C-alpha cells in the first residue's frame, strides 16, 4: 500500500511541477513540489528494500532539485555538486549490480562517450569558471550511463532511465550555457528537461526495485 501512495505522490508532484510551476519564478512552493517528486522516489527506494545506494542516489538528486529550483546564477554550482555525487553513487550501484558484458555495451557505450565529448566541445567557450565542474559532471554522467549498460536484462528500465537522464542534462546544459532551446520554445525546453529527468529517475527506481 505504501509503495502505491509514494508512486502516486511522486507522479502528482512531477505533473504539478512540470505543467504548472516549471516556468514560474523561484518560490518555496516551487522548490517543495520539485524536491518532493524525486524525494518520494528516494523514500520509496528506502522502504521497499532497494538498498542504501539507490536511496542515497535519489536523495542526492532531490537535493540537487532543491538547489536548481532556485536562481541558477546563485545555486547552480551547488546543484551540480549534488547531482555529481548522485551520479557517482549510481555508478557504484550499477557496477555492484552488473551482469555479464553484453554485445550492446560495446555498441552503445562508445556512442555515449562520444556524445559527452561533443557536448563538452560545444559548450566549452560558454562555461567560464565552471569548466572544471562541468567536465567532472559530464565524466560522471557518462560513467553512470555506461555502467547502466552492464545491468542484467531484468534491469532494462534503469538503463533507459539513465539515457533519459543524460538527454535531459544535455538539453538543460545547452539552454543554460548557450541559450539554445528546442524549436526556439522556452516551454518546450522546460518540459523536455523536466519530464525526461523525472521519467529517467522513475525508470531507474522501477528498474532497480524489480
């Protein structure tokens, strides 16, 4: 019963944030709803026996959500740090749960690394003093996605979720640092960033709790 309530709470908060609050100015309500969406997934992972690594990774990302719900000019470095830590915990989790190396790893992992390199190259001139932090972040998320490719077939939702997470970060990075928006639309970009991100986190949680 508890897991159903938590999935429902996470989904309601995600929809409320994505469709109502995502483009509004920073506020306590906006921060609370955004943080609660991923926070509910962290609590679900803890209560449903997903292990400490899954719960900690989701909790760190919820903290990152809280920072990024505020003014990016002030809180972006703190948000990056929280998400970087979350990615590193995911790497440990996926590595611990890895299965035999399958053929798809050798086909997809190099493409993920290439995408990370291209993203850095395109953003480089706009990163300013955040260059070291962004390099570390990109390396961490590439490692997170690559290790998700090592998970057993039963965990496939987590792999899809990791790829969605990286896609969300790519869209957000080009919006923040280059002002590049999907189809020139601020709203479409905000929706893509949020729903790819939250959907990715939900898929990771589901995949690791199966």
